[in-house]
C-alpha cells in the first residue's frame, strides 16, 4: 500500500492549509491513522492521530490549531492546519498510529513571509 499525502505548499505565518492522505494502488481502508512531520535536521514526530472511533489526540505544540479528521466514504484522512507558524515547516506524512506502513514521500509545508 502506498499512502499519498497532498495539499502542502507555501503559506504565510497565520495562514491555513488542509492536507489530505489516501492510499493508492490497494484496497487498504484507513481507520486508525496519524499525521507525522519531519522538519529539516530533526526526527519525525507524530502530531495528530485519530482512532477507529474518531477520538483524536494532538501533540501539545499543535493543539488548538490543527484538526485531524477522516472521511470513510472517501477513504481519506485530513489535517486542517490553522494559525501556521514558521516552526510548523516540515514534510508532513500520514501512516498508522505505529508507523507500520511504508512511508510515502509526504507533502512539504513551508511557513514563511
């Protein structure tokens, strides 16, 4: 299964973006999923997760600004990001909550004026 993340781009501080993630080339059904990010020179970190009952959790640095959601009909997981700051700049990827699937390329989010 290949997880494809999209929706990244260049945004000014205070701006918003919505990322999408869906599997391609397989019948994999997204359920308990997570968004991760990796900033230049840093380790990958989990920023948001959603379980099969749509309970969500967030890393402290994005709580109140980011929202993870899932559309079962579209088999897609989303990450709505508001009030973006330069420190949110990273490559964002999705995976299971344990990172058990092959990592895709992710989508680059750059927050800069």
